[in-house]
C-alpha cells in the first residue's frame, strides 16, 4: 500500500497515535556479532576472520563494567561453567552520542549453554518495578539512564539473582539498515498492528532518512522501516507485553537471516553496526564465541516477570508489578538454566520482594 493511497486524515490520526506511544523511544537492535563472525569463519576460514574482521570489531565502543559484574546478591549461586549470561540493552543515543546514558527501551537477558549451544532469552519489561540502584524503586529502564550499563547490570544481577558475564548495547539506528541488508523479515501483521504502524513508519522514516510505505494486514516481508515500526507498536491489546513479544519475534528473524547470509552481506552488516554498538566483550572474546556461534539455537523466548500485574501508581505512572518478585526469580532461573538444580533464592531478592509489596501493595497476577 503506497502512501499516495492513504488519506491525509488517516495519516494524521495514526501519526498522533504513534507519537503518544513514545516519540523518542526506540526498540532494541539485536545484532549478534559473534554469529556474524561465525558465518564468515565458515565461508572464509578463521584465520581470515582474525585478520580482517578483528579490525572491525576493535572499533566497537567499549565500557568497563567490572564494578557491576562484581556486584551481585551475596547468596547468588553462579550457574555451572557451561553457561554464559549476557545482558542486551536497546537505547536511542543519537541525541548525545553516548552509550553511557539513555533509557533502555529494551532489556534482555540471554543465557547460552556453551555445551549444547542452546540459547534462552528473557526480555525484562521496561516498566517493571524494581530496585534500580541506591535503593531507588522505579521502572527498570531508569537504571541505564541513571548509570549506564554499569548500573543496569547491577540492577539485573541483584534483582534477578543472576551473574552477568558481559553486555551489549545497541542503538536503534542500525536496525533499519540491517533488516534491509537481509532483504526484510517475514511477519504476519494483524489489522490492529497495521493500524498503529502508520504513525511509527512516519517517524522512523524521518529519523532514518529512508523511505518506505504503509502496510496492510497479512503475512508479508517488512523492510527495515516497517519492521522497526512493527517492533515499536505498543497500543494494541496486551500493551507492552505484546510489544516485547514482537521484539523477540524480530530478533529471532534477524538471527535466522544472519546465519543464512553471504560473506558480502555479513561484511556490510559489520560496517553498518560498528558505530551503533557498545560492549564489554573484547574482540578476542567475540571471536572465541564465533567459532561455534553458527550452531546456536534459540530454544525459548519469554517475558519477565512471568506472573505480573499492571497498575498506575502515583508519579511512576503505569508500572509492571512482579507478583511476587521472589517466585518470579525462581521461575526465571528454571527458565534460563534448566539443568541447574541447586539454586537457592538469595536474601537480597527476598528483601526486594517484600519492599515491592510494602510500596505498592499485594496484587493477584493477571490471567493470560
């Protein structure tokens, strides 16, 4: 459906709807650098990767988060050595050019079983009411804005009883280019999603400088602008819960596309994302993961908290309340590390769970 076929009334109405959903908030661009390098390794050999790709990886922005990685719950039992746990953040840093600030519009925890190459992804709802540091309880996305990846990682470790091995932060600007280089992603768009995508498409076009078109309902190939708009839709049934589900869907499509891409396309992807990524992993670590990364399989993806309730609380506005934090954290560990059976809930999480109940009250979980 071309823009010329859209009426001005509909365009204005939908654009306003998209603006209300958050004109400055963007969606996570997940580009698994290790997966990209891995496929290049298969095509051209690891020695070529070390010489050619490493130079590109060396240019990625890096922030030292050692302080955060050493700051987790006192009773946390790290999973067995066969797991790597990564925090993924999506921000919009175009206004300040820095990866050390900005609300994290998407927060994901990824567990990788290094033996089986099984990957599990939990997306933390950005409005989840948690201790965001300095005993300040508010929406989870505040932690990154207040202290960058260091504070955001500390938040995840202490609230979720996990030990993060490293982080990757990605700015939204790369998503449009990456998806276009992949030839788009196949998505089944509902009529309600198509309805709200109009305003988002207008905004992404303006921000990215790329032209696109509006979409109708149905299974179709979305280009970079359209897929980014699809990922940002929030005002449908299910609200932010469904939006994070769309994010996970796009992530899965991206991983599939990256693993199937040609060498030329992969090199183009690396060129595109270099300026839009920050990580604590060294180039050597990324290349070490790369040798087996093409074998990684996403087994499960879900949202956290599992049992939850949404409510409007004072100046915080609409928040997602874990019901309760302690039981949700136990479920999270079973989800991320299914073969680890000796996990014991820490005193820190129990205390945070009680504080949340004291601050906002006791709720019953929403029914799915």
